[in-house]
C-alpha cells in the first residue's frame, strides 16, 4: 500500500504522522530565519506592500532518529509576529 503523507496529515501534526503512520521519531534538526522582501500577490494577501521587508521566511528541517533529514517545512510569517529568544 502506497501512503501519501499529505493524505495522512488531516488535523494531526507532522510529528504525529511520522510517529504513528511511519513509525519514525523525529526532531527539529535545523532552523533558518530570513527576512524576505515582498513577493507579488502573496505579499498583498498578508498585508504587505512594495519595498518593505514585512515577512520572515522560516525553514524547519525535521530529522529521524539517525539524524537524516526527512522533511523541510517552509513557512512565511509577518515580520512583526516573530520574536527571537536565544539562551546561551
């Protein structure tokens, strides 16, 4: 039986689908945050305008127990909705 990940997702989290459907425990291995310039209709849909870097791109790399990347999430967040806290 061939399973399509998106069909299994429904209202569940990605981590839950990996664990219950594919028997893989996953963890976040890497995060990238990058301010991005406005991009076309999506920019307007999020309330932005030309010339103002109003959103932040986020890439989240999810890895399995052997630390192999199994998923990359790409998200876009309004710039003012993102806060960074770093404990050193």
